[in-house]
């Protein structure tokens, strides 16, 4: 039997992360990011990916068989 | 340059073939062993074959060109794929892995067929794989052909050499030779891309007097084809394009058989965890490198060769070859071979996966007294047939590599809802009408979009309400499945 601790929370977190990737599509937010610094958008997406990797690896620790 | 490239290509081919031959010591025989390595593959090999299967010639050719032409939005498109794949592999993935071992699943079409208790559904999905993945396979071959052309060799020779490598490395030991050569090729790909990045950042850009500040300045004030100024470090894609390109990749880990099959293969829980961990690191580094190459190439070309800057936007698959030809012949040859490796490592996994689905769900399912060795032979023959069809398409040189690859994923999008619901609920026969409706509706939307806009624009053109076809395809296939979830829960 495989057990994943807190599956629902992890699943919701991943859905949220994926949704956050699309936030810069909103013109006002996209424009604000552009104006703040040229690297803001890239760093935003990189940060989300790093969070997803950390969350994924933490979740995998809870996988037992 | 040509001789150095041919020498390094020969080295790569001989090295890969030796590794494939050595991998035969792992083989115990039989169809299961040929297709999923008997569920005995270690964590490192699983990770490398997952990465090399996923990351194709699209990365060093398509993504670099896409970034060059359209800017940093390509990073978001590629990273959302990685984040969602990690999500899938760490939530639903372990359940798929356990059930695959318990139920002896070898193909994703078999998995879905059993979850809905329907051999016909499994067979239909196997056919769908063939239809969707043959262009994807052809896209890999086309990428290789273009690399050969850039070097001064024949397009057709490149395609044929790729077909030979792909076929031989499958035929030698099935999944074992594919996985071991994938590991070899995956390491080659990442090493070459790191080498090229160091060369561009440490030599090429400084040689043209370009530093980080100037690079950003060029990218922020880039020109478009109609001579407008565009900020390539901002969100320069349309909403429809970003959703249309990203959505198929978000569900890629659930819909494309060559990667779903990789979830079955780790030998134990530790190997599974290693597979996900190493893949995540690999994917992250490789994506950053390819996007950096695209942005750096734009800055360099804009300063050193302004006369071709806009031409390369139109012929964006030529960006990588143009830049690589400026490197030392040894470095550029290693990089060109890495693109060849990326294409072959994806092509052999696709061919083995689709051919095994044909064998399992169109041959074994309907045969009595199936001989295991005969099943493996049928898989090899189906692989050969698929490669020959892809060869014919590649010779036709159809559209961009990116669109071809992503269109294939778009056709497979309707498989995402039925796979997730099938794994979570195991609805059996009572879920079948919903699954069939879901698949039919989702496919109808995808086919409609391809018919209306053509394969090159089917993903990105708004279909209804300014939103692209992949979103509507996903919604159309999700609605019947939501009805099924409601029905199953009500019964329970």
C-alpha cells in the first residue's frame, strides 16, 4: 500500500502554483512586473518552480511502501 | 567542421551501441522485460530515461528559437510544464507506480482499458497514440535533418542516420537498451549545453562588447517583424498563445505514453523517489540553459549581425545552428551531436511506447496463447513500421518543430481527465460511457481546431471567447468525467 501524507493539501498547493504561473497574463500585473525590473518575470517563474521542486521532494519523503 | 562532426557523431554512435549491447546483461526475456524492463530499473537510469525522453531536440532547437523570437515568456511556458510534472509525479504518480506493478500494466492504453474494463477502449487509445505520436516522432527526425543541413550535410542523410540509431537501440534490448542509451545521451545533452552556455557567456558576448546590462537593454528594446519595439523580458505572448502552448504540456506526464510508461519502471520506492528528484534537477537546469541561450543569442545577433536579426525570427529553428556554427568546431560538433542525441532519445522512447501499445492492446489482447518472444518481435516490427511512416513525414518537411511536437500533445489532452478519474475512482464498466464521451468530445474539439487553423496554429489561435482550443478540449473532456465522479460517489 502506498501512502502519501497530506495528499489533498499537496495537490491543492500544486494546482495553486500552476495557476500562479498564469498570473503575469493579466495585463496590469504583467506590465507592473516589466516596469519593476527586467528580470522580475523570469525570477518570478523560477521561484515558483523552485517552490514546486521543494514541495515535490518534501512530499516524496512521505511516500512509503 | 564536417569531418570533426562526423568523427564525434561516430564516437557517439559507437559508444551508444556498446552501451546498448552491454545492457543486454540485464535482460531476462519476454515482452514485459522488453517494454518496461520487468519493473526492475534503478533510480538513476529511470531519471535519465525520463529526462532524455521528455527533453527532445525541441529544447536546443525549438525552445532556443522560440525564446529568441518571443522572449522570456518561453521560460514560463517551459517551467510550468516542469512544475506541473513534479506535481503529477509526487501526487498521483506513486499510486500509478504501485498499481502498475500489482496489475502488471505495461502500456498506458492497457491501464486505461483495465480501469474502465474495456479492451476496445484500450485498443482505441493505442491507435490514438499512433496517430498523435507519429508526427511527434517525425518532428524529432526533422530537427536532426535541419542540424545536418546547417552543418553542410544532407537533410535526408541526417534523417536516415537518426532512424538507424533509433531502431538499433530499441531492437538490441528494448527498454534496457533505450534506458541505458538515454542515460548516456542525457549526460551528453546536459554537458554540451553547459559547455555552450559557458562559451557564450564567457567568450561570445564579451567578444562583441556585450555585458549583462547591455544584454538586458537590447532585450527590453527588441524589434518585432513589423518594426515595433517589444520588451522580450516581459510577457510578450498573447494570452491565447500562452494558454494554448502551456496546457498540453501541463498534462504531458499523464497523457503521453512514453513518459507514463516511465512511471512503471522504477524497481522500488527508493528508485521512484530518485527518479523524480534527479529529473526535477535535470529539467530545471536544462530549461534555464536553453532559455539563456535563446536570450543571449538574440543579444549577440542584434549587435554582431543586425542584418539577420529579424530574418531569424521568421526562421527561428535556425537560431541554434547559426550560433553554434560560430563556436570552435569541436564544441559546436559536440553540441550538434547533443541535439541529435536529444532527438534520438525521445524518438526511441516514443517508438517503443507506441509500438508496445499496438502489441499489447491490438495483438496480445485479441490473441490466444501468445508467445512472449513473439510479442517482443511484433513490437520490433511495429516500431520499424512507425519509424518508416515518420521518415516519410520528415522528408515532407512539415511546419515548425515546436508546433508539431505540441500539436501531438494537444491531441492527447483528452486522456488527462479519464486517466486521473480512472486511477482515483477505478470506475470499471459503469464509467465506460463517460470515458468514451469524454474522449470523443475532447478529440472533436482538437480535430476541429486543427481543421480550422491548421496544425501550426491549432494550439494558439483563439477558438471561442478568445481562448485557445486546448483549453476547450480539456473542458469538453472534463465535463463527462465530472458527471461520472458525481455518479460514482452517489452510488457509493
